[in-house]
């Protein structure tokens, strides 16, 4: 079994930043589609189209989807925690609360993850540095989006609880997904399996509960948003997600919740001509310090430099054994 790297290398950081851009776009895509389609229909189209795309890629790559029952049981479990529950809850919540507040609530994913990982894994224990990093990261998200977004806190309580429920589900998904390392499942196959399993459940539910064929035909803009949501924010994003999860662990992969607002604001600056304000730079600084605290290596380097001690050779990572959840 491969050990998990608690500190991420350059490749993991690049993949994580790319993932934050892809998932950051999902809030925009959902915002476009939610006025024309029901939440279950949006989620069903998202995973259904993504499943078609990913299965085509699997065939083109010459890979084979597994037929073993334990593997598909794991796919359905991951699909439930990582797609069905959070996608539905967050899309429904976004219909009633501002996207800024939804982003802040979504950032609680990493808080839930470090707590859950502490109790449900043997190698991702909660430390003072990790806890401080989480607090700083959430503060950075609040600064970046603007404290005015918190003014709606409590006015649409059920919608806010739904987004928090989605964040909690993402946290358990990050821990549950660690088992795919022991099942020797390549990231592409894992992504395809869990999205396909989600589609098999969500498409019949959407047809049964929302009758989407009775709705007016969506505009080209809505269809473009659905395609972006399915192909970029789901199919491509989950290939990267399982690649990072397999080497960096549940806590590190969900640092993306802090990076999503950063990506969204920087994309708005580059492509929409929006202006960076002091609150954005302040929020980015908090997030950067929080990420450094969770990663651990920058703070260790500073302590070594202040003590005048020579750098030590990196210790070999310990072997990992997961507890089933």
C-alpha cells in the first residue's frame, strides 16, 4: 500500500489549483441553470453527461471498467457521498441564498474533514497547526467574499443547512475515497465509476420527481452552462480529484474549498475586468497562511531557520491503514 504524503509536492499543488478553478466554475454554471431547471434535473444532467464522457475516455484509453461487486459497492458509496447528496443539497440551497454565502458555507468542508479524519483515520490526525490553518482559511474566505455576505446568515436557515450538509458529505467522501488505493483503482476508473453510479440513481429520481419534459426548452446559455458543469466541473475535475486524493490524503484534497473563492475572484479579474480590492488581498493572505499551516513544511522551515539547525533529511512516510467508515 502506498503511503499518503501529508505535505504536498509541486505536482499536487498544481493539480489542486486547477481543481479549484474547475470547481469554482460550478457555482457560476449552477447559478445560470438554476432559474430554468429543477435541482435534481441539473444534478442528473451533470452526472449523466459526465458519465458518458468519462466512459468514452476509458474506452479510448484502452482501460476496462471493473465488474467485481465490491468495487461497484464502493463506487455507489462514493457516488452517494461525493455526488448525490452534496450536489443536490448545494444546488437546492443556491436557489435560495446568495452564491457568496454559499461559498463561505462550502469552505466549512475542510473544517469537517480535519475533525472527521482525526477520528476515522490513523494517519491524518488533528494538530494545532492544522486547526489554526482551518480557522485562518475560513477567515480568508469570509474576507475575500466580503463580510456583507454574512448579513443573510440565518434568514434562509434550511437552505444554509443544506449547503452545510453538502460540505459535511464532501468531508466524509474524502475519507471514504481513500479505500480506492487499496482496491488498485486508477483515478480515471474511479472517477468514471462513482459518476456512473450516481447517474444510475439520479436520472430516474429526476424523471420521477421533477418531470423535466414538462419544462420549457432551456436556452442555449443554459445548455452551455450544463455542458460546462458536466464536462469541466465534474468529468475533468474528478479525474484530478482522485489523482490528488490517492497521494495527498483527505485533508489536503479538500483544501480546494479555500482555493475556490480565490480562483473565482482571479478569473473575474482576468476575464470580466473586475477590480481587486483590499479585502481580496487580505483574504488571500489569510488563506495562504492557513494553507501553509495545514501543509506544515513552511512553518517547519521557519522554525529550523530561527533555531539555526541544519535541515534534516525527510523522514520516510509511515504506512497507512484505513478504518472503514
